[in-house]
């Protein structure tokens, strides 16, 4: 079913997996930040970004499965798309209720709005896969590529904000319990 797309999804999946690892390294390096606001920032910004990388990795892995039937692909794409949409709704609600004042206008659109639209397109690709439409794999590929690039942008934005001291807490005392 995915003949001709195998190397594309292999590269995409490997890139997503590598980027997940890099984010974990950054989180470890910023562990001296104060815990409460770091956790809030991670929940609103890093968690969805990790999910987008994970969704890209998961779809790429599914598409590499041998003997993949259109209904199985449709179910996998649909489940991943619904999980992504739920995460985007959670992010949107959290960003709009930020206690530190209104966030930058791009936060809502690039961390919640655009990813939600991409997961909706992935849901359309799931429908196309269910119907064995030839356009479903191309739409899935384009959607995952844009999702991966958006996640890279969001990871860069969040990490540079944290590195610049945007979390707002003083570094914690390493000798404190």
C-alpha cells in the first residue's frame, strides 16, 4: 500500500525520534529552573510539541508495517488525529487562561490553532485511507511534514524562551531538598 513512500516515512520518523531525544536533553539541561512555572510552561508548550513529534513518529512507523490494509491505516490515522486534536484543545484552553497575562498572539495560533488544523487534515486522510483513495498517502505525507516543521519551530521558540530566562523563576538551590 505504501509502495514508493517507504524511504520518505523512514526519514520522517527518524527525524521525529531524534528531535524528541534533543528535547529531553534540553529539559535536563534546564532542570535548575524553578519547578512550578517550569511545569506549567512544559505542559502548555513542550508537551504538545513532543506529541507532534510522537504523532509523526507513530504514523511513520504505522506506514512501515508490512501487510498494512487501508482499514488498519485509517483506524491508526484516525486515533492519532483524534488524540492530537484533544491535545490541541487542551493547549488552546491553557494558553487562553495563562495567569501571567495574555500570551503572545502567535502562541495560540502556532501551538494550538495550526496543529489542530493539521490533525483535522490527518483525519481527512484517514477517511481517504478507509476509502482506499490514492490521494490519502500524499495528504498524509504533506500533513506530517508540515506538522514536523511546525513542531521544530515550536520547540525552538520554547527552548529559546526558557534559555533566555522566560520562565521567570530564580535558579533553585542545588543543595535544597
